[in-house]
C-alpha cells in the first residue's frame, strides 16, 4: 500500500479562541515550512464571514487571492482550495481563476470545489441563499467542460455560458485534478461523476468511527452510478493536536493526539481503512505545532 498523502490546512481566518488574525507573513511561513518538512499539499479554505448564533464573528481572508500568494511563495508542495464555493463566484470566472492558479504554481494546483453554504455570510454579502445544490449542479455544467474540454455553452436557471472558451490555458490543459467536497446523495453523485478525489471533513471525531460510514456511502454511490470505487481518491479532513496545547474538541471535534507514533498510527488507520489522503487541521495552527509534525511525517515515510 502506498503512503497516504498528507495535506496541511493553512489558517486563513481570525482565531476561534482569541480573535487574533493569521497574517500573510505567518501563512507564508507555515506554507514554506510545510513544504520543507514534507507535506504533500497545503490547503486554503473558502469562507467569508462567520456569524455563529453563539460566540464571536470570525472573518476570513479571500481564498483565491491567498491561494495565488501561497502558490507563488512555494516551489514543490501542491497547493489546493479546500474547497471553492460555487455560491461565491460566477462559474466561468471560477474556471479562469483555477487555470490562473495552476499557471502561478507551475502545475501544482489542486482544485477543490463544493456547493458552499448559505446562511448569514451569504446574506451579509448579498449572495444567493436558496437552491444551493441546484446552483452547484448548474455551475458544474460550466466549470467541468471549461477545465476538461476548454469550452462551455450552457443556459440554466441560475448560470449561463455562451460559447465560452477557456483562454489562456496553463501548464496542464484538461488535467488539473478536481476534488469535490460531498456528503449527501446528490453531492456524492456529482463527485463520482466528475471528481478525481472525494473529500469530507470531521464533524465530531477524527477517526474511522465517523469516517468509515462516509467512505461506505461514497463506495455505494460509485456502484450506483457506474464508477469503479478504486478510481476515485478518498480524502478525510481531520484535527490533529501534536503538542501539549489542547482544546480542539471544544470547537472542531475530537482530534488525533498524543506522541508522534500515536499520531502516525492515527493517520495510518485512515490509510488502512481505505483513504488515500488526509488533510490535517492543526490545533493550535502554529509553527510549533507544524514542527511537531515533522517526526510524524518521518515515521510515515519510513513505512
């Protein structure tokens, strides 16, 4: 069995704990250090403004701009969006941004795409708040043809493209890898129809107790829609606490924690359970926590 690919989710929001802001210099340092210690991918989330019913408002840096900056600041590590929301952007411009990011990165970009979610942040920006899945399904009818065939012609209820060409193209025309975040049956159908990799994130526990049933649902969707499950990558977004600083469970779900060997074992379990990728959200999202992951990666590389 090949080693599971390991990604790092970079912090691009105000802190959930004390409201401090992740500055560009901090994000750049984390990205370049992640590259140096051997992470396969660094990921950036696409959110705008969280206003939870309880707790403070959380702001986020804009995803496409920050992803381009990280792509320009790194040289080897893959750079991905985890995941771009179709509620936030015109689909033709999304495809153009994806091609541009692949150009900036020299062919290292991984395009994560999802339906997004409505609620208070959509309302605050005057974005759509209804028909979230239908808007996504129409956006896919434009984005996928642009990225795979270089042209889209589509008229829907929410989105349109009129003899639209994908120009210019970057270093991998038609071959930029696509990740889809998908949970429910309709989104899983989209993922097995279009994605190279399926992804979902922790909601309660960063282990196979939670993620095993998610993988079973994906495999069932593959069989239902005529895809060999072995042909799609399977990615789990999990929380890891690699230092003595704890507290992730309060906000993000029960983490993988302990010694370097214990954390490596936790990641190995995902590989043994059928996952091909894990995307790590470190708690706390600091350089010290990143450095604590270096021996974990060494152990996994030695397998």
